[in-house]
C-alpha cells in the first residue's frame, strides 16, 4: 500500500531525480522522509526562485538599491521576482526603501519587508509543491461540487 502511494506521488518524476532528493535528505536528516520532504527538495531544485528565504529576498533588494538607486526604479523592480515586488509595494514602495536611512530605520524596514515577503512567498510555493495529478483531482472535485450546488438550491 505505502509503495503504491509513493509510486503514485512520484510517477511523473525520473527515478534519478527522486533518488538524488532522497540522497540529499539522507545527508542532512536522521529520520526517514515523507513524500512531502522529497517533493520540496525536488521542487526547490527546479524552481529555486520560488523558494528563496526572506533574508535572501532582502539581500536582492539591498543589491538592487545599490545597483539602481532610486532613479532607476523600473529597472530595479524588473530585476526582482513578483513576490519581492509585491513585498516592496506593501512596505511603502521603492522610493521609501531607497530613502530610508541606514541604522534603526533600515533595520526596521528590513524586518517589515521580510515578514511581508514570507506571507507573499507562501502562495507560489504552495502552487509549485502541489503535484499536477493532485491539483487536477482537486479541481475536478471542486467543479463537481459547484455543479451540484445549483441543483441543491432549486430543490429548496
């Protein structure tokens, strides 16, 4: 039963990739993995931009501030991912980041950005982590539920 479940989860992924993910897990952890652990390792390798930490996201913002400054906002934002851009807008925008003095205010802005980024990053990560066959099945179930509701209302 468990073997069939694992096979169903990873059937669309090459054996060598799953084996490499298992090797990565074994190198770092002392307990056996569950499918979600290996899935995250595989997805992180294929979509690294989706799984950056808030600290790395802030580092990218900091580098963009130094490279582009406040004058070249469009180019700076184009160099950053969508979740980073959303977090920037949420903390006050590019101009606010560029005009914040170093010191306590900069540290506060950094913390605020990282908190906001973490919230925005969760949605794309969840989307990437969901196996395509599971996503299709959930959409199918949702569609059936929506189709069943109008009939239920007409019976009332």
